[in-house]
């Protein structure tokens, strides 16, 4: 008997469509966290003088057994409304000869499941952070491999300015650091709900701060109602995954473009490429399409969670605790898949320096520099300099002159038509359309200048190290909490701490 309120077990359809799938998921993903929370409760019952050491020993032993055997816990679920908390309780009850009356007194499933879910979310966030750091390091390595390669940069899908793969990939690293900062904020916001009860708090003086510490949290979800009513961490985590996916989809789009016809700037090994069944000349890169497409699932997951949470009462409910968070595991799985695939791509990515340089030499990328030089060296007003530079590019293109074939007379004539003289026009053109010198022509912070790119890469590497240290410290705190719990229970039962 689990309740005196209703007399019938759940209907078969309800079991098959709702309860049993939910139980399978929780056994696979949440059982260890439920067991850890249950053990924290044992330590609290002892502190409150509600359970003795002799009573706690068998309970702890059977909780450990339950955590090690999800299938056995699942087998008792048929008699427990297919609920994991009830299943754990029934598992232990069936194996402890004399059950202490006070076990589970003043308890609720609400804060217990919220705690298990928060522990799960915390562990998945750590996975994403580790994958992001690895991804960022791969981007840095790819940047360093291509420091001396020139690359056309585009705005509005038109040739704009000369950049480098190292410069471009250092922007990706900065985007990774931005994502890590935001995900770290989500991680800091995950508080411990244990001890909040059903919604109004509990009647025993639980030491919630200690309980949180034993579970590896750095703070408690203070307000009892909010502790069980909200799943902010799920909403916020999937929001950040959605934003990350949006950014990564844009980087994937650039690689898809650069690998396509008319560019041919990048290449991947054959084992990371695809073919056409009908056109044998083609070498496709479907992994990039997979990456970009999967980022859409991250946005869909966030929208689904937000839609399921909105307009629900601000209290605990199945809608909030179960259905609204149903897409959380898939969101984490997809984010990790995207990051691992993209990391593999960056590890093998090759920019074809001959093709990219040829493209840089084929377009008048130095138009912006020419306008600057006309103003700074020849005294032509800036807006007029823009007009002169633009007219020169049009005329040179119509005359089939490449940027490597400057026509000083042509520039002088166009400038004179605008009312200005340009001494040493040939020198200005050679400086403006100097392809190898285009990167160093930029001197501001964060520019394409190789020194700036190296500085950005060094800062990115230091930033990744810093986030790795933060994650390590968090894992250490979680491990310290688990060790303190094990020691507390060992001290209670008189067991020796394992080596």
C-alpha cells in the first residue's frame, strides 16, 4: 500500500504511454542522484536523532544495492505506480527486515526529484563545458596550422577584405569563451532544492546548508516554493545551448561555402567526406550539413521547454517536473554531438593556401586601403577618396586589369576628374593592393595583423585554461561532498572508510 487516497493501480494505457517510459529514463539517468540524496537524508535523520546507527546501516546498504542494480529497482516498479522514488522505497523495504518507523518521515517526492534533476543537469553542464573547451582548443590548433595562409573575407556574400584562417578561427575561439561564460552562469545558478518539501517547507529542522554541501552544491535554493516550482536551470541551459547552436551554425555555413563550387578553399580527409551516387566527380562534406542541421534541434528543444513551462501554476506539478523537461536530455546529447563532430572537423580541416591566395589576388580587396591612402598621403577628402577608389576599381575591372597590375595613370586621371592630384599614384596602388601585406596593414586591437591574431590566440588559450580550472574546482567540490557524505555515514555505522 502506497496511499489510502485511491484504491486502484494506474491503468495499463497510462503505464505504457507515460509511467513506464518515464521510469526507464529515470532509472538510466537519475537513479544515482536519487540514491545520493537518499543517503544525505539518512545522515540528517541521524543528526535529528530520528534514526540510530544500527538502523541506518541496513538502509544504507540497500540503497547502495539499489543504485548498483537499476533493473532490480525497475522490477518492483509495477507495485509502486511506476515511480522511481516509490520503487527505491519498496526495494529497500523488501530487503530490510525491520524498517525503522521514522525513515522517510517529513518527506516529499517533490524536492527529492527536483534535487535529482538538478544533480543531473549539473553533471550534463560539466560535460558540455568540457566539450566546449576541447572544441576551443581544436580551433586554436587549426588557427596555428594556418597562420601564414591568406583567405578572402566576405560581407554581404561579396569579396570584402583579406583575412586569414587564423584570424577567422580566433573569432570562433572567442565565441566559445562567450558561450562558456554564459553556461558557467547557468551552472552557478543551479541550487540545491533538498529540504524544501512539497511546497511550503518541512516540519523538522533540516540542515539544508549541510545537505547541499554533501551533494556538492555551493548554495541552497532558499525559498521552498521556488525550489520545487521552478526548473530554471533547464530553461536557461537549453537557452544557452540554442544560442551556441545558432553561432556554430554560422561558422558551419562558412565552411560549407568555402568547400563548395567556386571556392574550393578547404578540404577534409576522405573518411570525413561523402560522394554522389550519380556524379562521380563530386566530393561532398555532408558532416558540415549534419552539424548545421543538428543545431536547429537545440533551438527546438528550448522552445519546447519554454512552451511547456509557460502558463503553468507556480508550484510543483508533473507538467513542470516531467513533461516540461522531457527534451532536456536530447538537448544535451545533441549539443555534445555537434561539438564532438565539429571538433573532429577542425582537427582535420585543411585550408588550401594556393586556392585562397589565388582568390585574394583576383579581387580588388584593397579598395578600402586605397581610399585611406588617398586621404592620408594625397590629402583627398575621405568621401571623395571613396568615390575615386570605387571608380578606379570599376575602370580596372572593365579593362581586365588584375589588382597585381596597378595603372597609375588611370588612378591619376580619375582623381583629376574629381579635382585632385595624386602624386606617386603607382606607389599608392602597390601599397593598397599588396596581397601579402594586407594582414599587417591592419594595426588596431583585434585586427587581422598576425601579431594581434597571435595575441588573441594566446588570450583564448588562457581563457580555456581558466574555464577548465573552474570546471575542475566544481568537480572537486562535488567529489568532496560525496567523500564527506561517505565519511559521515561510515562514522555513523562504524564502518571503515575504504582506501
